[in-house]
C-alpha cells in the first residue's frame, strides 16, 4: 500500500518540486557556508555539520559539532545558524551574500 501511495503522488504532483539540488559555488570572492543539523529528543542532543567552500569549490573548513542539553529542535536549528555564523567570523568573513 505504501508503494501505491507513492505512485499516487506522481499523479497528483507530476513535477519535481525539489529541482536541481546540486551544490553551486558562490560568485567570486564569496564563500558559502553549508550546514545541516539533526536533533535527538530522547538525549536532548544535536549534531551539526558545517562545510565552507570558496568560489572554486575548494573546502576551506569543515566541522562537526555535538551540542548537549538542547531543549527543542527549534533551539537546535537556531544554534546551528549561530554556530555557522561564528565559523564565518572565525574565518574572517565580514560580508554575507
């Protein structure tokens, strides 16, 4: 029944809503900070992955950060954004695109 439900979605949503999900480099001289966070309710922990790439695609920095005592998924996302900005500041980024 699960497969039938998925097949039914193709009829209801005939277009690809995700589009092209490939990474695109920023325009020179900018760098792009990509991040993704996950949250585990049971242990109140979050894990954050950060990657900083330049306009040529070269990785400048990457980090994995584990945060503990996080009360909610919203807090985990907000903390991920703050840690991404802090990483940019640590690398000397002063202008955000």
